[in-house]
C-alpha cells in the first residue's frame, strides 16, 4: 500500500507464518518501514500500537500500521522491533485510517502524519495514561467516622469532610487544587479502610463548575428550528450540511441544540473552531450550556493537559471536544456529530508540514463514522457553496438575525482627493463623532499592524528593506524597531539614514499603531483599544482588553482581522473598514473571496443587539463592481457571480489544483528541481492535468531563501491524484531534489 519500491522479493522467510510489521516512522520519506516482530510475542499485535524500533543509528518510536505476510525487503535484512509500548492501540482504527487517508491524499509522509497526531507525551513514549489519576470515595465505614474520632488528626479530618460532601467522590486533580501533599494522608485513610480509590479514565481539562444550573436555551426561530429538525433527521448517518447563516443569525444556538441531542443519547461531539484564544465567548456558552465535561484542545495547553484531554475524549468521558484544527485527530469513543464553525476560515488549512485541511478531513471522518457534519459560516467558502449547489451538501439558511437585531447599513466613502489624516477621511471622523456622542462603540478595521509599512529617507530615497526577504520592513514606533512581518527579523531604528546620514526619516503608509495614535489626538477623552498580534502578545492581555471593551471603558476599537472573528460586541454601532483597496487588486484568485468574507464578517460585528449598525468602507474605487455587489446584494450574490467567474476560468472549485514548492539559498536551484519535476510528470500525464510553471514565487526571497513553484491543475480531481500518486515517489529520487527543500500542497489555499 504505502510502498513505492517496485517488485517483491519472495524469500524463504515469507513462507513461514511469522508476519511482517509495517511501521510508520517519523521521517521525510513517503513510505512505511518493515520490521520483524520482537523475539517474544508480537504476532497478535493490533494496528495503532506504538513500537520502539532501530532506525539507522537511532532508536525511534513508531506506530504499527498493519501486519503483512511478506515484504519487498529480503528477510535477512529486516530488523526486529525492540519493544511494543502499548497493549491497546493509542490510535483506534477509525483514527488510524483517517490519518492514513490524509497521508495519501496530501502526499505527506505517513510517519509524520501519524506520529504528528499524537500528544507530545505519547510521541515521546510515555505511558498512555496519566499519573496520579484516581477518584477517591468514602467507604461505608468511612461514612460512619465521626469528627470527634479525628480531633487529633486535623488533616485526615479535612480530607474526610471534603469527600463527605461528594457522594461520587473527588478526582485526585480536584483534591490537588485544594490541598498540598495530601497523598500520604489519604493513604493512611485508605489503610484504615475509610476511603477507596477507583482508577479513573481521566478528568477532562475543564469541567464547568456551575454545571448544576445549566443555562436556559432560547426558543428557536422558524429558520433555526427548520435547520435543527433537518439535522436531527440525519443523526445516525452521514450527511454534510452547510449552515449558511448571516452573522448573529443564531448558528451557535443551532450547534448547541444539536449537540445537546447528541450527548443526551450518549454520543460525543467534536467542534472545530478557527482560533480558540479568540473565541472565549463561544467557549463560555458551551460550558454554560452543558452539564457534561467539555475537553478543550488548543495550543497553550501543557503537555499533561493535552494528554488529559486526549484521554478524556478517547474514553468517552468528555462529551464535547472543542479545539482548533488538530483537535480533529483526537480519538473519540462514540462520535455523534462534527461541527466546523467558520468553515471558510483559512486557518483550517495547515500551511506547513502536513498541509491538510481540517475542514475537508472532518468530512471524511464523519463519512467513515457514519455521522452528520455541520459546516457553519456567515460567509461560506465557494467550495462549500458549490458542493451545496451540486446537492452534495444540504444547504440550510438562516437569513435573518436572531433576537430581532437589524442588519447593518453600508456606506462607501470615496477617498479620492480627500485630505486624509493618517488614513482617516474627514467624513469618517465626522461620523465617528456622532456615534460617540450617542454612546455607541466604534470598531475600526485595518489589516496592517505596526505604525507604518515603510520607513523612507526623504533626503535620498532609502527605504528599510529586509535583508532576507523581498519586502519592506514595518516600522513599529512604540518599540522603535523595524520588523519584517515575513521572516520575523528585526532591528532598532537608526536615528539617521544608513545611506546618507539624514535625520529626515518618514513613515509611509498606515498601520494600526499609527491609527491609534491619530485617534488619541483626535478624541483625547475617549478610551481606545488596539487589538492586533503586537498588543495581544502577552498572555491574558487579549482577555483584559475584551473585558474593557465589554464594560464600555474602551469606546473605539482598532484592530486587524483578529477583530473579525466571532466576537460579540453588542454596543458597536459603527464599523469602519479603513483600507479595502489592497484586496481589490491582488494576483491571488481568491483575494476577492477573502475580502468579501472579511468585509461581511467585520460588518457583522455592528449592531448585534438593539442598536442599528452602520458600516463605512473607505475606498479609492467606490464604483468597483465587487464592492457594489457586496454592499447592495450581500455575500450570497457576490458568491454566485464569483462562482461564475471561477467556472469560466476553470479555477477551483471547478478544478483541482496542487502546488509543488521548492526553496534554496541560490535562485536557480529551486527552478532546476522544478524543471526536472515537470519533465518527470510528462510520463504520467494522460493529458488531463495542466502543469503551469515553474515560476519564482510572488515574493521570491523569504528568510534568505529563494522560492519557486509549479502549479498543477485539472478539471478531474481523480486525474490529478492519479498523476500525484505516481509522480511524488519519483520526486524523492530526483538528484536536484536533494539541493532544495520541496513540498507538495494539495488544494492550496494560497498560491504564495
Ligand atoms: P451566530 O453564531 O450566527 O453569530 P449566535 O448563535 O451567536 O449567532 O446568536 C446571536 C445572538 O442572538 C446571541 O446573543 C444569541 O444568544 C441570540 N439568539 C440566538 N438564537 C436566538 C433565539 N432563537 N432567540 C433569541 N435570541 C437568540
Ligand atoms: Zn538617506
Ligand atoms: Zn524578512
């Protein structure tokens, strides 16, 4: 299956019944590796267990993929497995199959895919359970012990009394939260027969402490009810539903009610969200609603916590698993539904290493498990809309805002010939003034952080450029630094031009920091919050700022696309989009889709409650058809005409694409490799796949490396994949490939 080596050896060994173990090992090679069983046992092993094997000069941990009768390698050259680490698979069959599917579809080495899915502690070979992991309960005798008997052992008494209030017992981790060094004392109680311990699968990362008073659910409106009914009809079998609901239409409420049904029948739900740190409100709603354990999986968990969440999910203890893209690879005992919120969000596609789409693989997981999946968005991707048009997905619409909030009004502000104050037009400042007077909150959106994207010498024309990338350095005024947003390199700002020595250095263009400063001068009495990657770097700073916004201490919020994601600011009455023109003229065919999604999502932050909202868009191109269509007819209409354009140009979703990227320290090396790759493809191409390039990447040099790419496109997905299946093994053998770093991106979301 995963073998690329042609021809098989039939050796004396294959005659015996001793099987071959096919192992996934983290290595850049697109194949598995064959081993002999350990000297003792090993023939009844289940796929998905971890094994320790010799690999080159090292000992590594891998995963057993399958048992085979024969190998393409002669038996005398096969090595033995050193040790089997698990009795039960750490990757249950459904998850293992999903990962194998992913490694084939995305043409990524199976070992990296499979091992990459494991929590770090399991990857390192630790036990597949947590230490100190018991539930402690009072025994019958323990219950009869009166406080008097323990008057001289206050700590024993304390432990007994906290257990006395908990008929179900307390988890060791819960006890640790209240007491230090309690274990020896508990041990004494155990020896006396007053308490007992029960091996617990595990306590999830977070349980709702207020679970007893679960939140009241609102009565659904007609559209929500229709969506819920339709989804409930499909429980217990595979279906994909696109929940296409304008911002604030109550999609989350639909998820909640579906999940409630699913968990009441003893099944579990996976909920994928784009960025967990950015959606605390969503999480709180889940935690408030369900009285059952919710496991959270996100990047700032400790490795213990991650393993805990993984185990809680795998043993069925966590009813809901919420997480970002990689949470899809969590074992789930009894899956009932998968929900992908904001399914259009590009963060569901991993942009390096194993370049999978969590949304697309979630559909595969749901199909394999025979359960429904819901893809929700106010601005569905063109791919999903297309699938809905093709009737592959069920299209459920929530056309109106729930709870009576009105849709916002749009207004285009023509920037031409306007005197701009740091990127803000006089009209916009005037409108802001009005909204501030009538107690509204204002949200300004600019997708550029820092003070200014360029620093220029007015004397000689010098501009600060990154030494390692083909790009300008962004000027960060507060820290007096120049920073590259592509490779992260940075340096302090010189007071003088490095070329001519002039002190007349000027910041060109506008970033969020500069807007913040301009607004502080213009509205000195108003609280202003800036939300971008710089201002939220410190842990907790995001939450602090969100709280200040909720409490009304900050009335003007300025931010990057972080602001577009899922926050609920009920008092925002004005949304200003400061610069749309970048998105109107881009080489990427998805730029207009992205921009429309962004405008619609940002606009969705206005007037979410009783107060009506106004969305003001600053542009030099007010007559641009895309903008016109979007603001007069909405995202749906935009999407329809964008789909027509894609169809005419045979672009996705009307074709499938893959991108072969290569990079190296010399400019010609990646192009050489790609030319050879192109030539190699010829022998496998039935003529149905177009190969375009190779060409240098749009930003050729990044972090000191030159980058080039070769695009493959076909109106037949299967033709493209037939070619990739035969081609990628050959790429590994190309000599020119050794001098470059190359990667294949199947269904890329951007072509850079
Ligand atoms: P979305 O996920 O589509 O943005 P939400 O589910 O967050 O929408 O709903 C937006 C707001 O409307 C929330 O404050 C939510 O509590 C409220 N809401 C949702 N459904 C209803 C309903 N049926 N009746 C009243 N309020 C609702
Ligand atoms: Zn100069
Ligand atoms: Zn750089």
